[in-house]
C-alpha cells in the first residue's frame, strides 16, 4: 500500500509541475536532436505544447492507474 501511495504522490507531483518538467526536458532534447542531426540522423523536434501534453497525459495515466489499484486493494 505504501508503494501505491508513493506512485500516486509521484503522479500528482508530475501533474502539478508538468510544465516545468516539459520545459526542462525540451531544452535537453533540443540539444540532443541538434547533436544527432550534425551526425546525419534526421529527427523531428517536438513542440513545447506537444511535450507538455505528453507529460500531462503520462501523469494523468499514472494517477488514474494508482487510484484504481488503491481502490482494488481496499475492496
């Protein structure tokens, strides 16, 4: 039960800070894409909006999954 609550807390933290996380990851991703493009690997660059949506959806999925697991453990 402690593990499920910890996962729920992580999901909620990602939901709260998804824009900051997406911005941080996007900066690192852009540097990686530029490095790989210099070496001849064509990669698409995600927009800021797409990255924010990705992390928001991931956090929402984690939270919902953990709510279901906690509910199943209690019933």
